[in-house]
């Protein structure tokens, strides 16, 4: 009978768990996204998001300029 050292047992256990995780991950169905539906869903917020980002960038620039003056 062949004996397995503790380290070899740990290595085998790690390898088995990695293989099991990989098999489970590959068995899960991959999500399918409808890009056109996502674009339509976010389109109503696009203008608001753009305005918000412009304000945020302007505020950040003002903070940096204030730090430079201090």
C-alpha cells in the first residue's frame, strides 16, 4: 500500500477542489445580454449622467485649484 505524506495529501486536496470549482463554473449557464434593451433602459438617464459627470469634474477641478492656492 502506498502512503501519501501530509503535504502530498494537501496538494491533492487543493488540486481536487480547484478542478471541482472549475467544473462547476463551466457547468453554469453563461448570461446572455440583450445589448439593445440595455441601451434603451439606460438611454433615459444618459443626459442626466453626462450633466452630473460634468458638474463632478468641475467641482474636482475647483478643489484642486483651491489646494494649489493654499
